[in-house]
């Protein structure tokens, strides 16, 4: 029986490379000379540091530009609140989301069931497996999900005949 998995993943190597490029560009830019602007990476959290709110926005723009150039979808970024560290210095935590959480997976399953296609969807951890009798119906399901799910990036893996 043909099947495929719907996942939401991010290439960690590309994220790390974009982060290093961002730190290098921020270190070389004239408007950041003498400032403490940088990006740190721990697990799935990127922490942006800057001297003021304007510089923080500039660092964020550089980071999103580098991520998009390296093929990382920026819809997977969850921005936290801007916090004051000391004096004028500020920081912001940005979480890199991976996997499809329970509510989003339920919405995908409901979308597939409501479409009346002859496919079955099942939640398996942080991914959704879709099975069907024909390859064409699975491709229709992929098209439906690509059109409907726009809040976060989704990929389709393990397409088996």
C-alpha cells in the first residue's frame, strides 16, 4: 500500500552555517563596531544580543537573510520577547521549531478526512503518515496539504509504492 510521511524538519548544519555567517557579517559591519551584537546557538534556541532595539532588528534581518539564502524556511522561527539585559543591552530568544505538534497534526488529519479522499492519515509522534490505495490520490493529498498548510514548513518523505 503506497504511503508517505508529512514532517516539519530543519537542516541543523545550514542553521549553524547561517549563524556563523551572521556573526561574521555583524563583526565586520561598520555600524556594529564596538558593540556587543552577536548570535548564540544552544540546542534549538538562537539568542540574539545587541546594544539597543534598532541593532537587534538589524541582526535579526541579517540572520533571516542568511537563513533564507541557505534554504532554511524562516516560518520555522518562533520569536520570543525582547528582554533588557543590563543598561541599554537587549536580547531576544528565537526558537527553531521542528516536528509537527499535536494540534497541528490533528488539523492535518481533519483536513484530509474532510476532503473525502480515499486516503487514511495517522499521527505518529511528530509526523503524520498518509496511506492510500493509489499513487495518484496520495499526490492529490500532497497538493491539498501544500495549498492549505501555510503557517509552518512541511516536507514529504518516505514516499513508498
